[in-house]
C-alpha cells in the first residue's frame, strides 16, 4: 500500500578517497572500518625499491600498496561509503586520476614523523578542488604535535578541518569519515543557501 518505493530504500553510494604518504596507515585505515573483506594490492618491498622508497620512520614496513585499497562501510541504512586508498609513492601517481574521479571528498592521513610526505596529496586535492580533511594518525612512541602545529607546518587554512585518529581503531576511523561527510554536506548546503 504505502510502503517505501524500491528507489527510496536503495542506499546512496558515496566515494571517499584515503590518501597520504608512504607508510602513513591508509591500508590499515580502510581495513579497520570496512564491513566487507577489504581489497588490498599489497606487494612485498624488494631490493629494487632500495633508494626509491624512503623507509625513514617506517623501518619495519615490508609491504606497499601498488594499486589501491578498497572497502565499504554503511553509515546508516541510506548511506554507503566506498573507500578507495591511494598508493603512497610518487611512482604510482598515474593511478590517482581514476581513483579520485567522482569522489565526494578525501581524507589525507598525516604522519607527524614524515609530515612532508602528505604535501603531494594536499597539492593534488587542492588543484582538483576535492574537499578534504586532514587526519593526524597517532603512532605510538612519537612526539605528540598539537593540531595547530600541524596546520602551520602544512600551511593550510582554517577551512581545512584537522582531526586526530588512530587508523587501527574502528570507532576512530568512523569519526573521521563522519566528520568529512558532515563538512562536505555543510559546505554544499551553505552554497545552496546563498542568495543568487
């Protein structure tokens, strides 16, 4: 009779990109939240990468993403987030245009031990007008920087949200994703509300 139409019950699928430097925790971030078995394209680091991949600060890293990470999370019955993790090295940058195409927004993970590694992601998303949020991934046994210090070091304005996260923790990752979606929707709604 007056039941919901099939169209109304179909969740809205939204693409979110997870980016940042090599070893910042993108694969871990996607894996911590995905309700499906995440697709990962991890390959072992080999001697061929010596001198190409800088392992400073991530000495124990033995694998790297060579194409993408993919996962999905249902925020509520009406919204699915499809997560696409980018590879962290410059040599895989040719994949980014396809991974980012159609994305609602991006999370740029920041490792304060290697803060300069996220500049390529920041530059890319700013050049393409992709809404973004910075998520400072808190690693154990590292100096804790205040978020204002991170903002200053990266030279980003107050219009770019910065939050803390633990890429291993599902609830922490969920808070980051909810914050990004809320920020993007608020900006879009404010543009719609402005008089013409």
